[in-house]
C-alpha cells in the first residue's frame, strides 16, 4: 500500500493542477473572507453580524468552504484524470489490484486535502483576527473555539478530498464529476437543506463546513465527532461501491 | 519454454463476439508477431492477457500465472498498449519516476531507459509537446523500466520515423536474443516479417494460424513466375496438366503448386520459348491476405478495440 501511496503522491507533485486548485481555493477563500469582514455589521445581506459578536466572527472564520470544495475537486481529479488521460492502463499494469489503487488515492487525497484546509483556515483566521484587531474589537470567540474551527476546516477538507476520490472513480468523466461536485455542494444541498432543516446537518458538504463553524440551515450542526464519522462513513460507502465497479470494469 | 500462454480466450461485448476461443503461445527468446486486420480482436486479446479486460471465457497466463497474480508484475512483463497513456503536463522523467515508484523500480533505472529510448535530451520536456514517435519511445521506455522478461507491444511502430522503426527492430531483436519473450502486434507486415520468428494471425476474433514464419510461407506454397511470348498456349498446357496457373499479363504467367523444373520441361516439350522462369516464396503480406481473404469478404463487425 505504501508503494501505491508513494506513486499517487508523486503523481500529484509532478503536475501543476494541485497547485492551481490550491491557489484558486485560497484566493477565493481570501476574497470571501475579506468581503465578509468588510461588510460585517454594515447591514448588507451577506453578513449582518458585526465582528465584535460571536456570530460575526464565526461567519468570517467559516468562509473556508471554497478551500474545502477545491480539496474535493482535487480528490475527484486524482481518479478522473486517470481516465481522461488514459493513464489508468499504466496504473493498473503496475498495481493490478484496483481496490488498492483506489485506497491509495483516497488516502493521498486526504493528505492533500488537509493542506487545502490548513491554507483556508490560516487565511480566514488571519483575516478575521486582523480585521477584528484593526477595528479595535475584542475577540469574542475563545481561542479553543477558533482552533476547533480551524481543525474542522482542515479535517473537513481532507474528508471531502477522500470522498472526491471515490466519487471520481465512480463517475470517471472529469467534467461530469466536477460539475456534480459544484451542483451538489451549492445547489442540491442548499435546496434540500433549505426545504428540510432536520436533514441539513446530515448532508455531506454541510456536515463538513459545519466542522469549520458554518451552521447548517436550522442552525443545529451535528457534534464534531458525529459529523466527522458521518462524512467518513459516506466516503467509505462511496469508496466501497467505487472499488466494486472499478474492479469489474474493462479498461480499454 | 512457453512464457505467454492463451487458452480458449473468449470475449463478448454484448452481442459482439470480439474474441472467439483463441489459443496461442509465445516462447522465451523469440519475437512473435500478432497480426490481424482492424477489428480482428488483437487489442482486446492483449488487454485480456494483461488483466485489463475480463475474459468471458478461457485463460491467459504469463509465466504460468494470470497477470493480476504476478508478484511485481512490471519486473516480469512490460507493455505498450497506446501512445496516449500519458499525462500531458508531466515531463518524461517525471512520468517514468511515477511508474518506477508504482512498480518498485530503482530511480536510477529512469535515466537508463531514457537513454535507451533516445529520450535523454527530452527528459525534462512536458509530454504534451511530444510527437507520436516520441510518445512511442516513451511508452517503450516505460515498458522496459522493470527490465522484464516478457514484452507485450501493441502497434509499437505507429508514428515512428524510418530511423525509429530501424531502432525498434534492433531493440526487439536484441531483447529476444537476450532471452526475452516479445509479443508484438502490428499491421506493418513487412516490419513483422523482418523481426518475427513466429506469427499469429487473428481475423474476426478467431485464430487463423500460429506458425513460424518459414512454415507459414512454405505452407502457402511457392509461386513460379514465367515470361513467355506464348503465355496463353502455355497456360492451357499447364491447366491441362493439372497445374493452377493464371495469366499475370499478356506474356506472363503465375503458377502455384509446381516447380520451375516442371513448368520448364512442359514448355520445352511444346517448344515454347521461355524468357524468364523463377520460383518465388510468397511474402508475409501475400500469405496474410491469402489467409484472411475469405472472412474479409464479409462486412466486418464494428468491434471495441
């Protein structure tokens, strides 16, 4: 397994896409954090609560979702690029046990996802604390809470990246898989969560962002451990289904 | 010693029978040419051999085991299946580093195979900018990474320039001379004729024949080509004597199944002057078209590659 993981790490560090996705994720996170900070307390629709309230600072700190979704896209591409560029043939020639390849991709995507989450958390924390200090506000959240949101963003990014690897193996088409991720995260979950509040905490992207402090519609997120287990479980089920279909698929 | 063995291999894609009960083998130290028209089932057979496509029936083994059960497969089998199996954004060296890591091959081997494939100068270039010929060379370099005992190559000469084709010919002959087993599919029959010891011919998913190149051409029978000003008269005489002769021109005949001595003696008895009379073994191309002629007259089914 370590051999397959080493190969997967090398695959991601020898192309430019991961850096591009990281740059995009961090840039969007920084822009959204700055915008949220600038509008906090202004009465604008995006963020009404001022930064000297727990709700306002939490709203800013939880803008890590762009980094998180880019982590998931990275996870998707670890699998789909094999089919897009027909490198699956060489991958399966070197490692004929396809479930092992998928496991290596899932683990590698998790590791890279942590980096995306770390970058996102670092940016939102720096922007949040920077704006709070610049405006002379008292930091209304405990250090442990800020650290928990940061850890949640990191862990959530890792888990979503792993889920992306499984999803990419199932869908195979890179374009279709990436579109699915965005439609699911921004449209389907918001629609479902908005219509059925009790369901919202159990939706995977909302569960992941709730780890980073973003409350789901209805305002009742799952406890940290439960949300983590939920996403890990969905990832495991997706991975198991993907492993089964991949093992049976003809690579032509 | 048999290294690659295929028995009763069958693959059905829905209603299409792509490979139908095919059996053959390839031995150590030989180059085996794997021939067939487009859609004959060559690529499907090779992919089944490499565990990439699940057979509907039959077995395919390398060194006595299915590919998926081979320990350290890239050290036992190297394969080139398509010239597009590369991430275009990766450099040639990085591509090989990835494959070396996946196959547990020492990093030093990367430079060796780049040199062997004549790509040392392009090692740091992105593959997206490579020509088809360079991609083929990189594919061969990838196949040779693990210094395998068997090579399975699908149309490796595609896109190579004449220098590249000569290089490939020398490489494959050298590998076979070194005791490796080479199974190479190709549609360039003249190339196969120059490098192959054995030939397997597939058509419409079925094995037509497996034989050595010498057996194959001998089996097809030699053709005696005759030039005479009284070709029609000699044609009639040969036909009356039970020979298969046909007019190849107003003063030319081609006779199958007889010797130049027999044809010359008959001409002498009839006082027919002969300007030329020579026996010629059929080329691999002639044998190939002879063997695949009948099925080829049927409209070919579209088959997955």
